[in-house]
C-alpha cells in the first residue's frame, strides 16, 4: 500500500512538473472538440482568447467567430463568422509568446496576413501570402499552409486577408511562450 501511495505521489509530481511549460517548449492548440457552425463572441482554450478584431461597418450586428469544417478532412478551423464583411480574428496570449505559427486554409482568391502585436497594439512582426494555395481538383481538400511571426514581445496575433464572401481559417496554433526577462527587451 505504501509503495502504491509513493508511486501515486511521484506520478502526480511528474505530471505537475510536466504541465509547467518551459519558455522554449512549443504548445499546440487545435479545434478538434469545438462545436462547428455556432457563432460566438469569443472562445478560450489553454488560456488563449480568440475573438473578432474589429467592428462591422456594413451592419449594426456584433462580429462573431465560428468554427468551420475543413472540407474533405476531419479538421475544423476558427474564422470570422461574418459572410458579408471580412474582419480579422485576434488571438490573445495572456502570458506572452515569442513565436507563433498558424496553420491556415482559405477560399480561392483570398490573401493571408498574420500580424504579431505587443501590449500597446504595435505590430512587431508580420507574415503574409498574396494568395492562399488552391486545390488541384475539386476532389482534393483545400491545402493548408503556415505563417509564422517571431518577437519577444508578442501579446496577441491577428489574422486576416479573406475577401468579402470568402474565408480564412486557422486549424492549428503553435506557440512558444515568452522567456522570463525577454518581454522587457
């Protein structure tokens, strides 16, 4: 009995130590369990806050985010839920980040822009594509691609680029937390 209790205690200590992420450890967020098709004002996962980044100009409605199926795959992604207006999606990192990679896909003709912002909303890095990759045939899934931003001062990122009636969705976020002391650089 005593050896079983010690084993449980050591296991719990190991789990607790393992869940404290080092600053250089990459953390991955996916949307496998998110409800598809339900517009939301915001969504939180693993401490990250996902929300629309802007107001609607063609409507008095409130902007929303929504989870969207990646056609012909099992994946889901997060996007702006406004069909008539393309507004950015903001992802806030309460503990900061030094590197953020988004795995994205989008509709034909859409561009893609990922911006990293500091606590004062200044752009500290950005990555973009003039046009998202297209599928070779209608039977193929829409291809995914990655955009990465780096800075020791990332408080949030925003992604945008879809044309009105189009979409840009993120299926995965990978990020590295800001190392202690780096946020002052």
